[in-house]
C-alpha cells in the first residue's frame, strides 16, 4: 500500500446493510453478467493472440509431423494430455480464490503451446550460428544446456510480459503471475511432449519401451518442470505488478528470466547422476514451490479479508459476511446454504464480485490507475447490492 493513496472506503449512502437483506437491484444494474466492456488491451490480446497462435500452427504442426510421423504425432498428442491435465489442475487450484478471465488463460495456453514454440524455432538457428562446435557431443550439450534455457524461457516469458502490459487490470500480484506462467509453461510442455513422445514411436526399434521410459521421465517425474522454470519469472513479474510501471515491468521480465534460465539449465545438465541430483535438488525445489504457492494463497486470502473489512466499516457488508466471503470455510458454508435454497449460482457470483471488489481497492491503495479503478469500484459496489438481493430473494 502507498500511504499517499490511502483513503477510507466510500460509504454506503443507503445506510449500513444487514446480513443478506432482500434488496431491489439498483436501476440499470443486473444481478448477473459482467461489468462494462472488455478493455482495449484484453480485446487486443484475444484477437492478436488468436491470430498469432493460428499462424504459429503453420510452423509448429509441420515441424512436429516431420519429426514424429502421423502415428507418432497421434500417440504423442494423446500421451501429452496426461501431464498437461496435472498442470492445468494445479492452475485451477491456485486460481480458485480470484479466478482470471478465461480468455486470458486461453491466451496464455495458446501462447505457450503454439506461439512460444514458433518463436523458439525461429530464433534457434540464429542462436546456433554464432558458435562453432568441435563435435556432435559438444553441439548437443550446448543445445540442451545453453540454447534451450535461454531461447525457450525468453519465448515463454514474452507472453507474460504481454499479459502484464496489456491486461494489467487482471495481473494483480505474484499469484496471478504464477497462474499465467504455469498456463504458458503447461502449453509449451504439451507441445514439447508431443515431439518427445512421438519421436519414441517414430525413431525407436522398440517404441513401446522407449515411450514408457520417456513418459516416466517427462510425464511422471517432471510434469511441472517447465511450470516451475517459468513460474519464477511469473512470480517476480507479479511482485512488480503490484506497483504498476512500464519500466518496472520490463525490468522484472529481464530479472525474472535469470532464475528461470538457471533452473532450466540445471535440469538439462543432469547427466549420469540424474537420479541422485533429481532427489537431492529437483525434489526439494518442487517442495519449496508448493510451500511458496501455499503461502502466497494465504497472503491473498488475508488481503481479501482486510479490504472487505474496510468496506464493512463503510456499511457495505456485515462482519459476519466478511468471514463468509474471505475464508475458505465460510465460502463452503455459504455455497452449501445457498444450494439448499437453489441460490448457489447467485452466491458464487456474489463471492466472486466481493473478491474482485477487494482487489480493486488494493489497486487503488497501491496507486495503480487510481481514477479508473475508483469508477470501477463504484460500479462494483452497486453490483454487490444487486447480487446480495439475488441471493436473499
């Protein structure tokens, strides 16, 4: 919070509310639907990202087919859905408290699965030409430990930078950064797995055995490898997003690439002592990532509660409602109660709107586009009344 931007929450001119009263929706406000129109940045990401992903397929799909063959592509595509499902499930769990717009998550996934792969394929030849190699072994080592970490992390994280610059309204902090990074990385790993799994079918004398070995390595032991690499960039960019500034965002992008490239390099550098290094280094990194994400989620919950308490003091909620809205147990209880009265969808909308309101206030107090978010705050407060009425009616 920037002290210079602090101000009390706007008061409820209709007077303090009671718990779940039956109120008539304010004129011109609906109890369902989204507020306002999509921002120009969101629209540009949707259209531009879709176009880029479509064009990228003309490079990525022929590349995959040339390396895997049709049968290998089909098998690789199918097998790759399993580790992808694990990553997307993690994204869903992390993002449950304050979900990101579906279109942004779709942009992130298509960027990772198509655009970042195309960028990698385009940059890779120029990157290789700048170095000379004495033999094939040196070349393969260089490609795995230098080229791949640098080019792939840059290509993936470029999508994060676009999200931060063009959809900053929805990029609030480190949790959002991790969510977007995991989604991009999940898409990239999905396409890369098609290549590796498909090659095991197309190039091996014993395809079933080789596919099982590669799937064990990539699909079972390391489905979150790319997610953790790029997640470090998303984490750093998420902290920068709290104090919005274009220069800080670009600087966070550059700084965030360093740990991502380092972790990627260390993973690809594991050789004959792979199992030992995996247990001693990679497993603890994975555990630390889980602990870090849990702590970030706890901090996000606390922030939601603090901001809603400020609105409660201004008459928009009761303290009991804040406990319901800002705790996981309270939300479960509220949804169960609403479900018994056939009001579960209305309650879900109320919970989501209250969380969005808390994050809007956080943007105001941190000095991010204050006037714009103050207008949005007023719209959201009116919508809160409408949604409370829908739940209580």
